[in-house]
C-alpha cells in the first residue's frame, strides 16, 4: 500500500482536486439530484481506472527494469539535476551501480534513482537501403 501511495500521490492529489470541483458544481441549486449522482460516479470511476492503469503500467515497467539490470543490460534513468546538459543517466552493473529495493545507487553520484523513473535502454535498429 505504501508503494502505491508513493507512486500515485500526485495523481491522487489531482483526482481529489477534480472531485472537489465536481462537488462544488454538483451542489449548485440548479443541478438535479440524478445529475449529481452521475457527476460523482463518473469522476470517481474515470480517475479510479486511470490511476489503477498507471500504477499497473508503472509497476510492470519497474519489474522489467529490475530484471534487465540483473541481466547486465543498460538502464536509462531520468535525471532532473541538470536539465541543460545530460537529461538521463545510464545505469549498469559494471559501472558500479547497485539496486537496493526500488532505487539505484552509486558511490560516484550524490543521489539515487527510483526504478519508476527508468527504462530499459534499447539500441535502435538501423535500416540499410
């Protein structure tokens, strides 16, 4: 449960914000009670589907990243430290990276990288004419 809250806290906040807006709109005196039920039902169902789908996709990608790292493949992680230069960091076992739980760490870097913000690096296929 804590992993879900860690990964989806931002999305849950956005969903609560939209639910607040829906509540304000639905409680106006000119809105019929049937429409109120429809508004609440729609907002709750849509955001539940979206957040659950995002969580499933993210956790599947995290497990793929962990598996690829254990196989020695290159992992590319988003780096928000310096947006002007390198926007990603390549993570590999043979470069001194260690996977602890859901985070990659390296003694040469001052910060850790969460597997939710990483993808398996793939080499592009070159098409020869």
